[in-house]
C-alpha cells in the first residue's frame, strides 16, 4: 500500500481509525482504544460506511476490503500492524512500548496479522449488523467520535 499524502486539510487535522463494524474482535479493539485514549486522538468509522469509502479513495483502497483496518493520520494511511503500532504508541499507559515490535520485519508482522485476521469471524464471532455507537457508548460525547453516514 502507498503512504500517499491526502490533499484535504480535514485528513491532516485528525486521526481516523477505519474498522470492520461487524467483527467482534474489531469492535472490542475499538472499545480498548477508547478506554485508553484520554487525549481523544482518534475518531472511528466502519469500513462498511460511505465515509470509509470516501476516506480511502485517495489511497487507492476499496473500503470493501474488510481483511484489514486502517489509521489515517496527518494525511497518511497506514494499515495492519503499522496502524496498530501507531495507535498503540498514542494510548495511555505503557502501550508505547509496543513500538519496539517495529524491529520485526513488516512482512512477518503482517503475515501474523493476516493469519489472525483470516480467522477472526470464526474465533471471535460476527455481528448481524454494523456497530452503532449506542451499542456500547452511553456517553453522547463519545458517540461524537464516530463518523456516521
């Protein structure tokens, strides 16, 4: 995947995580991030949304590719383990230590990611409908962190 620079200012001023909204593992990951993101660095959008389609278009990525998740930050789109390590490095606590995993070659990291990702529905289950923030966010302020279309 290319680390293209997006032309829009809106992408340069925020970090957006694009995730599979029907995957239980992905939804749990979003919940994990929210609990450890006291600086509110991240917003979220489901890959199934029109928002994801529009955000990924400048990077020549089709949102229907649900085998990964993405983080768009400062106009750069990262995927798989690069995205996970970037996100972890900005969370509260000692999660920044996971940055040490970057010494593992990306091909190896992503192969492990793909192996888990290919089995995630079987191992963790799948929702019938895409995540709606009301499902787990009683706080309306947190609901605003989700980009809905």
